[in-house]
């Protein structure tokens, strides 16, 4: 309730376009990078306050309005005050570094001293620990402004981002689809330019899957690269925190601020000697030259539902080949079977959560069992929570077998890479496109390879499905090769430029989403007037023919002067059309770029008449 009240207040304030312009000035933040924003503040062209206000305006316009992404679980009430403090420091000649004054979002399983930390669970609503997680503290020391905390799959226990406190987060490329998870709120928020970058956590794909589903870059580091202190645990031997970003450079800058040793997390002692002065130093356009990539064929899937993503992942790898990489199709006998039994989440979650809550006496609940007893969890989590609450002791035969399998997976993978002199293994993070929000993500997760081996993996945009949904390609490297992975990703990014902003969250107009546009159709004897909702993608109106000789009228996707496939039938056998239809993400983008046309075929005619659809701005 508190969250919805805060967002309602913010939305009401920003309904005044004059006030929104005063807050945000003329700053445009859509798709801007950290270096671009930092340069603008350095030159005096803008301030951290103006940037923060611009992102808050976008949250108000698109999170619980417009496409209703529901990515944000709580806006930071101190965001503008924090930005003002960073601006005063800058005026006094103190700039902390490249993140000074930069607005970001943080997944709501990271503790924040000045905001509740809920894990998306209604059982933890209003829970404040009074401290920052290690990585949050490091980011604040670097000068960031936390704009908001983001929704997640409840207690990070799934991959579609639905929670009892935050509800269902939606994919900005198609709000009928899920954004991945568990860091789906961060993924959707960064993709929609609610902030320049954001923090997530990854236990089995929870950074890499949202990166794939939202056309982002996300890195799961070597176990021990970054501290888990202050992150609500899911599995202490698999958890790791890290950033998601729209560019590799932004990802590197966020990593610089968040990695390194922490006495509160003993695993980070292993990072000594493996953290460079700056990950940005590794970014080179020739980062793929001479790289041997092992393409793990079994992880691309064999079902018909896997084919589209596999083709896009292969195309991304072909682009890497053009930049000097060598592709080697490989099989790792026994890998599939070992991976299936190597996750330890079911064995560890109950006890890790118990330990975490036990160290925080102000917590409103103290165990997973208590959450279940109170019914304070989303129905979608019922089966997973009950299964994970079932173990009666920390040490079981199933847990021992899983640990043995994990060790075997690591040995198998390391041996395969060494024997074939491979620098990385490649596979899609998900073998299928994002599912509808009303359905689970069925099959196709390749999330377990990195946590089972403890090896780092980076998820990168691979392309878009025919209906405009992003998918990813993942590269897994040897321990502590994060700089090499970033170099490969940077070379790929600079060659391919795979980033494409979502169609549902365009630049604001006078502090608001652009809303409705008029669409006119005139082909031969056929006339139509429509309204197009840029936020929802719905086309509403009516089409009529002045004569009775019209056999069909249809909308096609194609460049001016070229033919393309049918995406919507408007008339059949002369009957007029009225009502509304939802355009796919790909078709919305085509409409905005003048790449949709109407074809009208007269009865007995060999060729239809064609005219591009005009959208009034």
C-alpha cells in the first residue's frame, strides 16, 4: 500500500506538464550512457537533480501508467535530495568519479539504509534494516543516486518476476510478456530508461535471463568477485550480485564500483589479485580476434520451440566470427545429466533465509515456514516455497549428491575447455522467447552452468524474434576472466550495435508519454481513420470501402517500395472493419518508421494497390 501511495503521489504531481518540465528541464535521458550523462554534468549542461527528475518522470509515465510495466516496487523519496547533495559537491569541486550524480535502480533484495528491503514479499512489507548492502554502500561512495528499488520474482525464487508485494512486472518490448527474472524489475527498468543502469542478483540466471529478455548486457562474475553481504539470500553457494546495463561501457563502470574483497563475505578473499584498476581498460574493438568459442550444441535445444532463438544466437556468433573469433561446435558428454542435479537452491534456501532473518530482530517474519503459515506469498510461488521448506536438516543425501554433481560439472567443463583450447563456451541464456505473463517460462533455461561451475558468464543481446522480442547469447569463460569477457562483448557491441530501445516507452512529451496518434489509410476506394496508442500498441478505428469490388484489405510490414508479409487483415470480401487490434513490438516499430503499408485487392485484380500508412505526429 505504501508503495502504491508513493507512486500515486508522484504520478499526480507529474500530471502537471508545466511542473514536469520545471523538474526535468529539457534533459533527454532515453538510452543515454553513463559517460554521456557525466559529460553533460561536467559541462554544466545539466545537473544530477535534472537527470533524477527526468527518470522519475519516466517512472510516473510508464510504470503505473501507459504500458504499466510495474518494474518499480518503491520510488526513493530522497532521490532528489540526494541528487542535490551530489550537485553541491560538484559545485564545490568534489567529483567522486564517473558515477558521481548518476541515477540508478537497485533490486529490492539489496539492503538500503533509507528504504525498506522486502524481496518482493508482502511478509517483509515495510522491513527496514537501517544499513546498506556492501555493493550499495560502494555505489553510494562512488556518488550514485538511487532513484528506486525494483520488483523481483519473490525472494528471488523464479525467472518471470512476479511477487506478492510487487505483482507482475511486464516486458517493455511487449507488456504481454515477462521480463525474465528474478531481476526482471531491474531489467525492465533499465531497458525502459527509468535509470541509466541497475543492480541485480544471480543464483541461476537472474541477471543473465533479464539481460537477454530486455536487450541488455549482464554479467555473473566468478564466485567471490563481489560481496553478497546485505543481499537477501536464496542460496549462499550460488548467489552473486552484479549490474545490468544497456552498454558494455556502463556495465564495466558499475563493476568497478561494486567488486572486491569484503570481510563480511569470506568468498571475496579469492578475488585478491584478480580485480583490475578498471574494467573499462579491457574494452577493445579487437577483443574477439583469435578467440576460440566452443558452441555447446546441446544447450541450443532440439525442440521446434527452440529453433527461433537458436537461429538468432547462431547469427550473433557468426557476427563474432566476422570480428576474428573461431567457432568450434562441441559436445560435452554427460553435461546435461550432471547439470540437472547440480542446483543446491532447494537444499539451502530455507536455512539461508532462516539465518538471514535471525540476524535481523526487527524482521516481521523469521522463516520460510512462517511465511507459508501466514499465507504471505504470491500463489505462483506456492509449489516452489513448499518444496524448498520441506528439508528438515541442512545436511541431506540429496544435498550431498548435488554438491558432488557440481564438482563434477566444473571438472567436466574445465577439462573440455582445456582439451580443446577454448576461451569461452557459448549458448543462449534461454532457449525460448519470453513467455506470456499468464504462463510459466516452460523449458529452455541454461542458467545452471555458471553457478554450478563458479565460472563467470556474460549475457549479451543476440537479436529479436519475428514479433519483436529480445533474446540473448551467453559466453562463459575461465575463472577471473571478466576483463576478457567484457572485451569480447565490447568488440561484438561495437561491430553489431545490437541495442534497440523498447517501443512502449519513448521519449516524454511535456513530461508525459506521447499517448495517442492519428493514423490515416487511403488506398483506392478504401478509407480509414484510426487512433494508435503508442503505449499499449493498440490500433483502434474503422475502415470502409466506397465501392463493392474490394476483395481484401490487409496491413503488411515492408520498406517503402517493397512487399512484405501480412500482419493484420482489415477487410475480407468487401466487408468493412472496425474495432481494435494490438500490434506486436516489431510492428509498432515498423509503424513508427513508416514501414507498414495497406494493400487493397479488387475482385479479379492480379495485383493489389498499396500505400504506406501515415502516422500524424
